[in-house]
């Protein structure tokens, strides 16, 4: 099978011909129909984060396709069913996080395309306990971005507890942001989209953002405060400045939700006085659970969300990385097989 392989950090990925993997006990084999490109894959390939994957490896955690074989202990009727292979490949199932619906915090989790080979390949093995069924009303092409970008931003809006008529600022439109703003609107939020690129702000406008702010030409803090401030600010842009601007745009009682992961071990200064007097919350939010992803698919099948993505071939992987890094991709890129 064809696979895009990271042979060393920072090197271009190599398209290699690898044997189709065999599903072990508790695993399934998935034939990829669509596989999304998440910024995390680029960080993985560059070894950007403190916890690093070990080359050679196959990145990718937005993989969609039918199950074609099952390992020991997995029901055979899964064969033929279309599934999603998400970032959270598997978790221990028994720790305090796993048993309370927070498997995303499990300390023994396995991550697709990071600690095990992922979905930039014609086939991928996945743990049967980690996959999520894709309903008929959701195409594989749309399901791919929903599997990470969708569930991640859906969860961010959930943990922020947005209620109708609250003002939600989304910093960073693109693969994640274009979905974040739709989820914020779904729960009744009034959305301000912040980005540096006019094209992405145009996309936000098309998708129903109430206000748009170009952070290259205007101070987003000033603009957001002028319009009533933000009750929730979700940061999807990987620049520490965006986190600081988001914090400073909050109203009293506001919630800052951190989602993006800057390349270095970045930090922001949180002023204690304003945080205490303003009753401000700072929340970290990492992907979403299998249940969250099932909800994301259900909303999409019901026509409540729109996925903006473009198709690429797997052998265009290095150019596709450049497109994302250069901010040229409008939203998500999806490899189709
Ligand atoms: Zn991702
Ligand atoms: Zn666990």
C-alpha cells in the first residue's frame, strides 16, 4: 500500500510502498477513502512539541473508510461499516478519566499518527474501541475534517458553556475556525471572527459570523471591546499574541478557551488582579470524546454544519504542508484515495 512516511523530523515526507498492516487482537483494518490534514500532523513531522513521535511513522488522525478486516475479539459484523479513526486512538478504559467521560485526559492514551501509525496511507489499523461509526448522511470527505477539526471545536464550545446571545470571539479561521464559528452559532452565540487573512474573514462572513476583525489592520481587543466585549474567546491561532489578545477582549465572567498549540513551549501572562475581580476562567480544551464525535456527525447529517475543504492526492503531501504553513489553504485539505 502507498503511505506517506516521516523518516526524520523536518525532512519532506516520503511516499513509500509498505505492506498492508494486519489487525491484531482488538483492532480493525480500515481502507482509507479520505484522510484530513491537521496542523498537528505538521507539528508531528517537525518534532515541534515536547513529547515527540518516533520516526519512521505515518501521520494522520482524520481517517475515514470502511472496515475491511477485524482482529481477534472484534465482532465480524463491523466489516463493511464506515468508521472514523480519530486522534484518540485508544485509552485505558478504567482510569478516573475514562470512566467519567473524559477519556481525552487518559494518561495511557494512544494517539493515531503520533504514538502509532496513522491515516496518511491506503490502509490503517486502529483500535476497535477508539473508532466512531460514520452515519450514511455524512460523506467520507466531510467526515474527515469533522474527525479532528470538528470535534475539537465542538468540544471547545461545549466546555465554554456558551448560552444564547453571548458574544463569542473566534481567533483563527481556517480548518478549525470555520467549524468553531458554526458550533458557536448553533448554541446561539453572537460570533466575532478574528484573522489576519481577508480570504478567511470572507469565509467567516459567508458562514454567518456576526462581526469580522482583521487583526493585521485593526487591534482586535479594541474592536471586540467596542462591540460589547467577548464572553467567550476561543483561540485556534498558534501565535501567543492571539492568546493575549483573546484574554484582554473578555468581559467579566468571561472564559478563555485555549485550543491551538504553538510550536515552542509558549506561555502567556495572566494578570491575577483582573482575573480575580473579573471572575475570568482560563480553560484548556483537547480534542473531544467518541460521544462528542458522534454528536458532531449527527449535527452534520442533519444539515446543521458545512465543511469547507479541498481535495489533494497523497503524493502532494509536502506541497500540501507548505500550503497550510503559508496560510494559502482556505480551510481543510483532505487526501482522497
Ligand atoms: Zn488534529
Ligand atoms: Zn484511562
